[in-house]
């Protein structure tokens, strides 16, 4: 299963906060932007992983407590 879909499946309560994201196809650019808006990965100065990249997915998984699961 794609890591981003695992995020939605494994987080239970957090899934409700993805209501706006649900309208977009998982892993699409629009979906990734919605996830990034809710769980920012950058430092506010333009530094951080490229949204949608494997590094970005790892950061999102870590923020949601899913790394290694």
C-alpha cells in the first residue's frame, strides 16, 4: 500500500481532519498540498522537503506517529 494511503488508513481520529482532502485523489498534487497545509513540514523560511517526495512522506509519517509501522 502506498505510504500516503497508509497515513489515512492508520490514523483513525486524524482521518476526520482530512475531510477537505477526501475530495482529492490520494497522493495527487492537490491532496499533498492539503496534507501539507494541515501538517507543515518546512521551517517557515522555505526550507523543507519537496511536497509529495519520499522525504516529505517520511516526515508526514513521523508527524503522525506512523514511522516504522
